[in-house]
């Protein structure tokens, strides 16, 4: 069954695979994002890192190509590609000239259907992943992000995607092969394509390559909510890193863009409240900002401050003051800057076929539909100061999760952690 709602096309294959396409005819490229629901949240409890190790292994040859032929064929086509492991999906992304789309899709279709999984490559893949985890453990900002998300997001969506060293060290080749057999199924796979392409041809190509792929849906992992909302991670450093998170509205909520604008005014860019107050006016820190995080059914804001231990307590106090002040409302000029930043992000999406293709799959995963660029523009343009202030009055930042990383703990007023 094929439907279209300009500018995004949708085709659902009988095996459960969903194909999304958004023509961007002004581009000279086409990009796709193949999202397989086999991310880190599906790792067994004692094998965290299995999805990441599997991703490396499936890219070491597939179908008629060994590892070298796989890389050479993509290079000969001029394909720029990457892979990533999120909590829900493994993403395989690629961008190329439009006349090579069919061949690139064929190569990556073999990756998901016919990976070779060479047993002799398992140890090198394992060691590469372990080195990545070790590098992350040496990075205090990464340690903060990991510890904060673990206490803020529902488990297992809070897991570090690369896994745990002891778990990765114990993974066998058989476990990799079983993970592929169990989780690389067409039901739940989403392929987003954006750029210059012919929709009817694209549907036919995917039908030929993946239409006869068999397999049923994989149950979503059970979630549980964290109970600890304050923590300190010891790290031998001259700096202290502070993370503060609070819940907001999810991506599918009608108020999402109100919340995003408020978060942008709080901590996005050098004119944001956090940057101006903590860094410019008071000189408390060398880095500060805020970002919005979403999973299906959940949204939140994560704030970050990098400072010295001597100034950490004051930095935390001022950060919390600014969060409380945000609930009192914003000004017109702040909203104008936030809207300009959101519109810039929309422009960048229009200029990158691969980035837009990724947005298509993310929209489908979170909404079950795709927000068109025109819809997003309209939502941003319609934001008003009155609406944002009403949202902030009804949904002020509160119930904070606070994590610090550094040489010594930072005092956190207990009343700030009361629900």
C-alpha cells in the first residue's frame, strides 16, 4: 500500500518494513537512513555492547562481498556512509549521486540480510570497541553524560550505547550471530530517503531487494524508572562538571516547540541566559549550555556546566536560579533569537540529503508520521511570547536530577530534590 502526502511519500510493505521518501529536487544528491530496531536497549542485561559489536561485524562483508570488496564498491560509487548505534535503532546512513542509489541500496540490503560475520574478525572488532569505551571513560564530560542519563531516563534507554568493557569482553561469535538472527527482521525497519530520486522506482527497488525478507516483530524491552536523583562521580581532574536535568514534554506533544524554544533561550548559543549569566557576567565557568532530549513518550532538558571545583558550588546555585527564573517568563527578543536558531536548523536540513533522511526515520519512530519542513516552519513561526510564558507558568523547571563529576562532591541543597 502506497500513500503520499506532499512532500513525504510512505509505503508499507507486507513484511512490516516502512519506506519513507521526501523529494528535495534542488539537491544534486540523495541520501538514505536505514534504521534497524536492534539498538542498545535490546542488549541482554549481561551483554551490554552486543548491538555495537554486532554493528561492526555486519559491516565486515555481506552477500558476495568480503570486507575489502564492500569498502571498495562503496568508494567506487562515491558513497559517503556511516553507522551509529542508538538506544532503539542501528542506523546505516549513506549519501551519493542519484544515479548510484540503486547500487548503494543493494549493498546495504546485503548488510542487513546476508552479513558474513567473519569469525576471524571478532577479536579485532572487540578490541576496537573496548578502546572506544576506554576513551569514553577517560573523558569526564562523557562520564557526566552517562551518569546523568542513567538517573534521568528510563532504563534501558539510558544505557551507554557502546556498552560495558567486561560484557564486551565476554561476547562470543555465536551470540553475535544469534543477535542478528533475532533482531535483524523486516518488521520495524524504517528506511528514509531524501533528495533527488523517483518514488515509483524507489518502491520497486526496495521491493526487489527487501520485499521477500521474512521475520516478525521484536517485543520492545521492558522499562523501569530510576529512583536516585543525585550522584557524584569521582574523577581526578582540576575541573568539575555539573549536569542538571528536568522533565519536559515529549516530541509528540503539541507543546513540543514551545518547550524547545524555552530550552533554546535557556542554554543554546552565546546569547542564552546560562551563557550570559554564568560565563559572561560572573565568569564562573568555561562551558555552559542546555540541550533537549527525547525518546518516545518522554522529553527533557539537560544542562551542563564545566568549571573549577572552587567555583562549582556557586555555579550550581546560579544555574538553579536561572532555571527557576525561566519559569517566570521570557522576553520578545529572547523568543526572536530562539526562533532564528530553530529556523537555521531547518535550513541545514534542507541542504543535506542524509540529514533529512535521518529525520524522516526519527519522526516515524517518535510520531508514526513525518513532520514536513513546511509544518515545522509553521510551528516555529507561530510561536508567541504569550504562549511560551503560559507554557512555562504551567510547566516550570523542577524536580531536578543533579550529577557532578570531579575531585570532590558539590553540595546540593536537599530542598531542590524534593518532588
